């Protein structure tokens, strides 16, 4: 990995999109097969951290959607009963 990659190896990504982009770069670099064993292990570890971060963000988004949907369903139910 480059010096920049090593410096950001444990840094929290700025966003889901940033984590996804970094993960794509890691995958491309590993697939190129030009990394040393040590660099590959570090890249794998960083990739695992990024995947965990992305999964957490996706779970948070899913929870927010559930909350929004339940609120919308309640509102729709109220307006439906008001019309009758």
C-alpha cells in the first residue's frame, strides 16, 4: 500500500460513498496482484473495516426507512379513517 493508504488505514471514512470508493480501490489493487504479502494483509484488514462501516451505515439507513414507513402508514391510516 502507499504511504497515503497506510496513513488512512484506521481513519473513519467521511461517508458511505467514500468508504465504498476506497474499498473499490483496494479490491482493484489486490486483483492487480502487485502487492507484497504484508501490503495485501493490510489491504485486506482495511477492506474488512470498510465493509463493517458500510454494513453499519446500511443498517442505519434501513432502520430510518422503517421508522419513516411506520410514520407514513400511521398518517395514511388517519387520513383514510377521516374520509369515511
